[in-house]
C-alpha cells in the first residue's frame, strides 16, 4: 500500500488527521475533499486553511479518489453511508477505505459492501473517545479483513489502533454501546443540573452525587459536559441516532438512546439559536444552565 492519503471531510476531525499524518515517515501526500470546498461562501477560507496546512484541497470526490491510495472518511454520522457510496463510484481498485464515523454495525456493513463491490478494502474504526486532545493518537478499534494489517501500520506511526475482529460491525458495536453510556451521562447531567439550578437546589444535589461517586469532580465534569454538547451537540445527536439503530439492530427498542439523541439535538438547536453566544469558553456549568433557564422564562 502506498501512502497517498485522502481525507473525506475537512472538519475538525479531518483537519486533525491531515495535520497529524502528513509529517509521518513514508507519507507521500495528503489531500482532502469536503462539500465546503464547493460552497462559494466557505471555499476561500477552507482552501486557505488547506494550503497553509500543506494539504491538497481537491475539487471533487472523484479528484480525491484518483490520487489516493487510501481514504479516510471523517464526516458526520448521518452521512456515513452516503459518503461511502459516493466514494465507491470513483475509488481505485485496491484502495483502503478507513471509516472513522460513528455509525451502527448495520450502516458500516452497508458502507463496506459498497466500497468492496468497487474493489476497495473497507476497514471500520470505532473511535473510543474525543479526538481532542489526543489528535491522531486517539484510541481506535479496527474491524474487517484488513484491520490487523492496518493496525500494524498505524502503530508504526505512533497511533493507538487495535484490531478487534475480522468481522465488520464488532468495532462499531463496541463504540456505539459505549456512546449510549457517555452521551447518556452528558444528557442526564444537563437535564439534572439545569433543573436543579432552576429550583435553586444544586448545592444540595451535587454533594449527594459526590458522596455516591467520590472519584468524579461533578462541578468540573458538569462544565465539560455542557461545553462539549453546546459545541458538538448536532454531531452527538446524529451519533446517538446511529446508537439507537445499533440497539434496534440487536432486537431491542432504543428507548434511552432515542431520548439521548433528542436531548443532544435540543441543546444543539439552542446553540444554533444563539442562546450560549455570550458564554465564555471556560465557563462553569452554572453559566450554561442560567442561559437555558432564562430562555425558558422568556418563552413563557
């Protein structure tokens, strides 16, 4: 396998992987394609970022696939399958396709079918925690027939990748089941803390949490959860819809996963509406909760 890498998606994750991989030994080139590159309002800014980062900004999926020996898909969860199907139209035979996206086992299996029918080699990745601050050293579980070989290559570049199964869907199942818990905790904290703040009882509630789970700094964790959901709620909501699909594919009704997706989406909607615009980056959780409380009062 050559080392001409193509990133599909030049958002936060795509930019991190481009920056982290282009300096690795043996990497010949790094290119990227994103729908933003075709958006007249965003194109100039995104192209300038790519040029400064030493990344070749491609003008289409076809152009990216024509120069890439392996592709990395880093898009939103809802676009996982569509992107794989689009790439399959242009992928060169033998190209490795690494799918970083948070999607259900069934979605990943459909994506793999499209890529492999076109002669590519599909590897799924379960990214096991937030990519910042790890960068490309973020822990990843890989799945698929080529997972073990790719894991060895990534380990050689100092990355944290481990093959868990030749069967597609296992790595994604691990990731999705974890997401139900982690994104669920985020949603629970936001709902519990904001409600406690509205009643003025947070100074009673948080100490009881600390008593039950003394290893967690509930003030600090609350601020982190609020900030991450405000910043990335849309992406988290899409991931939780895929988590709900994962539960459904296992034969269960995804009561909790669906509710978590709705809560994440609700916070994302508030953020887009500007509710948190004046909240500082390093704000305490109370600042976020106060904005939600004020918004509710203004509506009524």
